[in-house]
């Protein structure tokens, strides 16, 4: 046996590793054969690649009588091939061991190289997959970022760059708190305890701008399903929040004075009464009506009157404590809630302060104006247990105060039971209304609705009138509120629906094509029985649903939302259109509005009146029209009385109008004549 020097052996080993790393295919086989020949000092050496399983001996590539050695190259049951050497006079056991050692080394090198190749390939696949996922995330409009359990950002997509203004390099590695608004604390509550929940949050951009975002969090887990962080999805909802805030302000605040309106006052008073009940304190509601305001408003105009009301509200707010409530109920009526008091006479002291605040004249556009007030007071708990009762009784007390002073001098009166004597006239009116329902004293007038695009009459609102046999026409403003407060409004509503459908049947038989007759539905009527009643009435008169539209006020819809939506869905399933009446005066919420299956939003006349001179009314009307367009609803404005109002509404995108500019409410025969003239039939 030829024994190689150690240096030669190491050199050949290095050559073996180098060959496996650098070479492939025949070049590798040739080099491995050369190395085997050199190591074994044999003229001939070959590497025979494996063509079969381990343990199977291949045929030698030498003549049968040539001395040769054959050694399998295998590792852990995997055969890579064989070494074959020949050309020496003979080979002994030491040679076989030497070749076996070379084969073992070669097998180990080949195995390591094979594993390295597979790892490199797998890593390349992972990199490609990550690159694809990154591209997908970057194409999303949403902002997507991930963070570890301590809130440090670990990834940041292009959507996050666009939303916040920070690049990935600037954001990754920083704690998420750097995006928070100053007052926004509690990282653990929002990000660790509410993972997977949707919330609305305030965040800060690189520019310093603070905005509203919809934030959804999902847990980020490792291969063993252990939490390692969170995935956050953010969308800018600033515009939606601003729209909701505008509608909230419309619903709860008086647009002229920015004081709470009657709806918000009632909520706040009821909350304060709960506190007063627990603390055994008294509460008082003051109902304030300005004296001589109507004369000023009628003489100098609405602009002066509105400014006077604004200044009055500021004076009232100035003399009251921060914890006192003050609201404008409408017109020249205000209300004050006092709840942190122990004796009811404190309310009379506050009343005197309010009256004293009006002593100094109001200087408005060169006019020296003076107004006084009459104040009625109701006391909790003896006069009433809730806001509506206390307001109603304070209103009664205010009228007594005004009567006692002749309506000119400043006066204050507490409510007392003898004031109920004034309710006798109301009871007589209620009795008369019941008789009107049974004795056919009610009738309908129809106010035409016009499409702005064509100028044609496309429908009418059916308005109930009461023709009293002794007193003549009684204004709706006198008996409709009475009907609502007594529950008679349900019977009145049933009569209106029946009469409107009967008239529609007559017009249908006369050959008129269908027009929508709008019937007002009160909150008391809006029950589970309403869809069936509507369907039965249409069937009784043989009418298609295209003849009918139901007008519903916002306040009707804001109780038990799911129940209300269910009723509305059943009505629209009949093909009957729904219109949201007096939009902007009730509790307007976009989150609910988008769910209601309505066709039309109706702009209340209180907003139409000031167009186009009143900037607030113009802004409100434009906002309502814009919201309707975004939600794919039609818009109709009521109370249109001037060409200027019409021009503004038309330019703002309003679809339909009704009002005295076009027509007053007409008896059935006159409406039919107007309809035929408008249609040219």
C-alpha cells in the first residue's frame, strides 16, 4: 500500500470540497474520479453516479482481469454513487479502508451540499412569497401595520405611508404611541385587550393633523398559535365623522343660538332628575317667553329678530351657572333647568336675574331695542317626575304669568293646580275632534309636488282639514298637536289613508296615470300592524303601490331601530315608497340613515325659509342634498315660496319642491284641474 503524506491527503480533501461546491454534472464526476485516482495512487479512478438503491453493486468499468477496488459512497442510507480505482498491481485491506474513508468523506460533503442547496431554494421561495405579500399589502387602500406585544411597529405598508405621511423607514421600530393624539392614552386597553374589535380612534399625521380613523385589530400569532403581536387596519373616516357631528348638531342644537333644542333639553333634564332623586334635591324648569318680540320681528324683519334672539341667549347664559341648563325651544321661547337647589324659591331668584339681564337695551344695527319676558316655573317632584311634564306645566304657568301682566310687563308665576282650568277649552276641542271623525267633518286638500327637471306635477301631499259646522275651518296647527297628545292621531291617520286611497281610485277610474299621494304617518301609527293595513287598503280600492307614498318623521324612527327597519322593509316590499319628513330637525344619524329603505329626504320648511339670505339655512340645505345624493336618495324641499329659494335649490341639486310659489294645498277637484293643465290632458 502507498501511504500518502498528510499534506497531500489534506490537499486532496480540500480539492474534494472545492469540486463539490463549484462543479456540476460530468465535470464533477471527472474531478471526483481524479481525486480518487490521486488518493489511491492508481492510474485509473472514476466516480460512478448512483443509478440504483444503496447496497447494489454496479458493474466495474474495467476489464475483468484488471486489479480494481469499488467503494460505495453513501450517507444515512442514501447512495450518491461509487468510487472505482484500478491500474495497480494489487490492492490490500489498507487500500480498501483508505478508499472507504475517502468515500465517507465524499458522502458527507455531498450530503451537506445537498442540504445547503435545499435550504437555499426554500429560502428563495420564502423571499419570493414575502415579496408577493408585500406587493399585495402595498396595493391595498387601507393602512396595514403590524406590531409586537409591546407596541413597537414591525411592518408598515404603502397605505400607512399615504395615510400618516411617515415612510416605512421612519415608522418601523418606533412605538405605536407616537401616532396617538395627546389625550389618547391607554395603549394596553385599545391594542392588547380589544384585539379583533372595531373602534373609532383619533390619530396624528406627520404633518400634525389629527384625524378620525376606523381601527380594526387582529391577533398576530406564531407557528404554535402563540400571540406575538397585532395586525392593525386603519381607514380615514374624518369626513364621515364631521358629517355625523353636523347632523348631531342639527338634531340637538338650535342653529340660531347654538343652545340645546327641546329634544336635547328633555334628555338632559331627565338625566338631571335622576341625580336629583338620588340626592334628595329639588329641580325646577323655567319656561321663558319674550314680551314684545313679535312686534320687533314683524316691524324690523327677521334678520334683526334673529340677532336679538342671539344676544338674549348670550345674556341668559352669562347670568346662569355652568351647571344650569338653558335651551331655545323655538321662536322666542326659552327654557332653563335648575337642579342643584334645595328650596324652590331659589328658582324665583334666578328668574329675577334673567329678567334683570334684559333691562339694558339691545343695540342692533342702529336700533335701540327693549324686550321683557314672562316666566313660568314648575317644580320637581311635586309638579312632575319627567322633563316633558315639567316643561308642559311650566308652559301653562308662563301663560298665566303673561295673562296676569297683560303680556307687556315682566312677570313670574309658579304652576298650581287651578291653572288646569285653562285646559277646559282644550278638552272641548278634543270632544269636537272625536265628533269630526264620526260626522265626516274632515276633508283632504292636496299640495302639488313638482319635479325641478321637468316642471311637471309628480305627486301631492294629502293634508287633512277640519271644517267645523259652527267655527268653520279650524287650522291644523290647533287640532293636529291635540290629536297627537290624545292618541286620536291614529284614528285621524287611518281616515287620511282611507280618504287618499278613495280619491286615488276616483282619479284612476277617470283615466289619470298614477301619481304618488303622500300620506303622513305619525309615530303612534308606525306599528307592526301598519304594513298589513296599507296592503289591505290598496287592495280594497284596487290601487297599485305606485299611487301611495308614506311620509315618516325622523323622531318616529329613533326608537327600537331594528323593529322600525323591519316595518319599513315590509312596507317597501309592497312597492310603497317611503319619505323621511322634516329631515334635519330630529335625531339625524348617518349610521341609521344608510340602513333605512327610504326613497326621499324632505328638507324641512324651517331651513327653506331662510334661503338664500341665511347662510346657515343654505349650508344645512346643501348638506342634506349632498348626503341624499351620496346615499342615492331623492330630495324634496317644502315651503318654497320665492323664486330665489327655487333657484338656490335647483342649483344645489334638489330633485323636487312644493310650496306656495307653485300652489297652496288644493281641494280634490282643483288639484285634478291643475294636474290636467300641467300635463296638457
